[in-house]
């Protein structure tokens, strides 16, 4: 079984979570499986290495798991993008819509320097609202999002359309 097929085999589908009609893709079996977690991190690292990134932005919360591990492996900085009210220092914020509601994310206003090459990492690309908002925060600081990388994409929701001009990579597509 190849790496991608192996990762597909670990995804658990949870119907009607967090609300009726949503088919939640549970990645916790990947995280719990040493080979699954290592394989997923290796995929993120390889893609980031191709893009010669200087920082990785991980989106709250599961993007932290993949993004921080990839940043460590690459020897680059990790920047958390958090839900509103969670960061202690001065910050930028951006509101967005998602598959089943809306939210606000924030990033410290000194997290990225102008011209820095940034990879955005998260577990899932659905409507693209969160990722699009994170890209806007990076751009506000003068950073360049050279790649947006996701473990899973829900292709019917066309989330990549919220990331114009940003190369998008997803490893598992539903």
C-alpha cells in the first residue's frame, strides 16, 4: 500500500458532526498511528522544502499539529494563527465564513517580516474561508504565501477559490 492509500485508510468519517449534514473527516487515527503521523509530516516537509519557505503558518488548532512538526523538521519558524482572543501580544485580525458558520482569526503583528516566504498548513481545506483569511493576515505583514498545503480537501466546496494566486496542495481529496 502506498503512503497516500495508507493515509486514506486511517481517515474516519463521522456523519452529522458537528451538526446534521456535515460529514466530518476525523484525522485523529492518523495522529495516533506512528507511521501515519510520520508519513503525513514527511509529505508536508517535502512540499515545503520545494518552496524554500522561511516560516510556516499553522491554523488553529489541527494546523498546529502538522505545521509545528514540519517547521521543526525544516528548521524554520512556526507562526500560530489563532481564534480571536487567544494571543497575548498586539495582533491583526480577520473575519471569515466557514462551512457551517463564521469566525475571526488573529496573528501577532510582528510574526512575519516583509518579503518572508511562508507556507500555510492546515489539516482541511473546505470552503477556504479560514485559509483565505490567514493568507490576508500574512499579506498585511508583507509576507508572501508561496504555498498552501492541506492534508485533506473537500473538493465540492471549492475552497481553493478563496486562495487566488496561491499554489494549493492537498494530499487526500474527498
